């Protein structure tokens, strides 16, 4: 018999997939996607949710019959719902109204309770999804708030799994790691491992216009004037999470909602890889790096989740048109970008 003990045993060891068509004649390097949608919960968040829960269990902070609480853009919630279903915990998730209806339905399908909070509420606002998670943790007895932004077991999960996988899969030849930054766990844990193996590996963080992270990295100042609404889910932050290892980042690239969406659609059309919105952001950042790359370079872009979560958004022509993302769509071959 050849089987896994349960679904959690299938987390990790995601494939590294060469991106030949989308880069042909354009990117002078070998480019791979580390495709995290191959996890059972279809995102990189399976890794951190499992690691954070199991570490807290070991430390006695999660007890039998506990309620696990988290503030999430959806993916961490899905992974947690899956883990709680198996381990018999109650799962309460606070999400912002930006999360797609598909994501909410998926959370509920595994028994999670979902509290929807306004996406425009400042983190200090008691209506915000962070504040709501904190107050639920105070109210519900035997509950544990995972707090992925500040729980350093988030990045530890990637230090112990994603980093070693990428190092092994590239035979130590990786030269550039391109990764979206939200809580910073995926970027920092992986980057810390890769830099320990080879300090010359370039770490490229990807941030959204409307997020405070890049400005904080370059100035050390949390500039709230940077904040404005944007569409890419999971990318960027309006707070400074403890999990962003700013010292590890060699370059921070900001990407637009429109180009991220168009790149994600290109990945599906040209590579048959239906990955999520922020994966389009990571791909867009690879294109923005183009002039710095040479043929011997080996670039790994991390694709955080699956495209099925965005059928009503970037994979809907109507939604794309409503956003004005398909208007006057002209591919500028000199800059390898959309104008
Ligand atoms: N992309 C997606 C789709 C996500 O859900 C997240 C996490 N919120 C990220 C990217 C960013 O990953 P991290 O939180 O590890 O920085």
C-alpha cells in the first residue's frame, strides 16, 4: 500500500516548474516557478498554518477542544480550516470584505466560522480584522490567536521547508529569489536559508502600490500616506509585520494591480499554469528585473496560490473590463510590458 497518513502529510515538496514560453526571447535567464498551489490547500499557507499550530501544541498553548483564531486574507484561513477539521479544533477566521466570495465559500466548506470586517478599517480601528481577531481571542475561552504577522514560526516554516526545497531543486544554482511580501514569512524564512547557503543569492521582495513595506525598507519610516486601496490579495501590508526580514531584501519592486492581473492571465495562457493574482505580481517583478539578468542566472519566482480562487476576478473578462484593465491593452515590446 502506498498512501499518506492524512491530507496534512501531503503539505510541502511542491514542484519547481520551468517557465519557458512566457520568458522565451525576453528574459535572458532560466526562470522557474515554485508552484505552491500543489499543496493540498492550494497555497503556501498550508506550510505555516501546520507549523504554527504544531509548535503551539508542543508548547502547550493549544489544548484539546481549543478554538483557533486568525486574521487572514483567505489562504491562511483555508489551511487552518483544513488543519482544524483534522485535529478537531474549532476555527474562527476574521477576513476583510476584499476576500473573494469563492474564498469565503471554501473556508466555510471545511467548517470554519467567518467574520467579515471592513477592508478600509485602519488596523487600530476596533472594526478591523486584526482588532476583531484580538477581541474574539479575549472573549472565547480556551482560544489561541495564531497572529501570522507576528508569530515567528510563520517564517520558521519556510526556513525549514521552502528554503531547503528550492536549494535542493536548483542544485544550489539559484541566483535570484523573487517573492511577494505580505506577512513576510514566505520571503524571509526562505531567504534566510538561501542566504546562509550562499550570501550572493539576490532576494527580490515584491510589494503593492498602496502598501507601506517598500518605503519602510528604504527609509525605516512607516508612512501612512502610502496607503490606498488596491486589488491584489495577500500582497503588501498597512502595518509592519515582525515576519518581514528587511535586512534580507536586496531589492524591493512595486507592481500594479493591472500588470499583476495581466501576467497571471499570461501564465495561464502560455504555461498552462493557473495560479493566483499575487503570482502574477511575482511574474511582473521578474519582467521588471529583466535588464539585470544574464543567461547563467537561475531565477525562482514563488507562486503563492491557485487561480481557482480568482475566477470572479482576474480570470473574468467582465471584472477585468470593469477595472479598466483590458482597455487599450497594448503590449510594449521595447519594455516587455503592457502600456
Ligand atoms: N500571496 C497570497 C495569495 C497570499 O495569500 C499571501 C499571504 N497573505 C502572500 C502572497 C504573501 O505571503 P506572506 O504572508 O508569507 O508574505
